[in-house]
C-alpha cells in the first residue's frame, strides 16, 4: 500500500499564500516565478509521501502531473474536536495583551495541535507548511494553565531534520517526465520504506534517520542533474508527559478526552505521531529572495 499523508485546510491556505508572495516578489525582482504549490508536493513526495488526502469539502487544484496522487478524505467525524482544540487555544489568549503577530502565533499553535490530532486518529502522517510552534514568545499571552499544558506537550515533540532529495529549482513542467523517472526508479521504494520506519516507535530516531539519509543520498547520487539534498522538518511525538493527565481536562475542556485519548492510543500502538513540515524549504526560498532585495537596496542607499 502506498504511503499516504493528510493535508489540512489551513496548510492548503498557507501554501496558496506562499505562492502569491513568491510570485509577487519574483516579478518585482525580474526572477522566474517559482511554483510553490508544485514545490510543496514535490518535496513531500520526495520526503517519502506517495499520496495525499485533502478534506472532502475543500476544492483543490493539484499541479498538473500530480493530480492522480491527491484524493479526498472526510474529516467530519473530527470536526467537533478540531473546533474545540482551536477554540480552547485561541480562547486562552489574552487578546488585550496580544500584538497581531502574537495572535497569528496562537493560531498556528492551534493548527499544529489539530494536525497532531488528525495524525493520531487516522494513523498516518500529516504534512504542514507551518513552522513548529515556539512557546517562548507566547509567555504572558496565553493563560498560564494553557501555557503549562501545551509547553509540556510540545516538550515531548522531537524535531528531526531529514535529508530529502528535492528536485532542483521549481520542478518546471518540462521536468515532470524526469520526476516520474525518479519515482519509478528502483531506489525510490526503499527510500519510502526508510521513512515508514520512522513511524515505528520500536526503532531509535538516530538509526531511522541514518537510514533515511543513506537512501536519500543514494537517490541524489543516481540523479545528480535533477536532485539536491534539502532538509525537511519532521515533528515526532512518542510520549505524553504526566502533567497532561492532571491539567488537560480543565484546560482543554470538551476537547481534552478525544484529543489526548487519540494521542495516547497512537503511541500505545507503538507508532509515532508524525507531522512533516515544508517550512524549512519555504524559509530557504524566502530568505534567498530577501537577500536579493537587500543587495539591490544597499547600493541604492549608498548612492544617496
């Protein structure tokens, strides 16, 4: 069976925003426009994900040549819990003390917890475009009880950085044929299997990552003209801290039982809860554009 991952609606929205931002700055710089949507799917496929499931009620236009890898999934049974998670986290923010940027970080935290829940319930990875939440900027913004519970949970989320054989540049249409050649090569299936082993809590992270890196390097060496090694962030939850039991119900209310029960069941079944992040590559692309802007602005200022 092909390895599948779920893309939540907030990730689809983020990718669309990235696409528009990069399009605008690329046109302003006179650069070729990078198709961020295509890059997202290409990176995730080459992170060992072979098929994607998106919410049934969301209209998605997958990149040409990759549409056969995207199918609908119903999240309706989890809507109540997902809404409760979002309401509990955002409701714990003291909005009078929040800047707009901090409110955005609170929302991203809620989305991340939603992704953990979906990954646990459906027993498959979730892919996201967002960064792993950092709680330090939210101290004093979130209520103290929410801060303690979420900080305890996130402390159990280990961030792994795996080498991924990403197709060079933005995978233009003319490269789709070579992209499929990579996917159908005898080296790609073992690479996917190495990522599957990350989901098993029976293997150590270091052993699993070493195998992923070895298989990734083998693909890049076999297709040096098409592939580069890029880092993919993988968030791994393999334990639930004891503090959760004491405070979760009070803090998360109605969401606590289904949310933490799903996480506990997934971990008890000796499977890690995985969230793959596109954010490291997005940052590389965005920073490269900002560097170009800086190099053009600096001489102009010096001439004044």
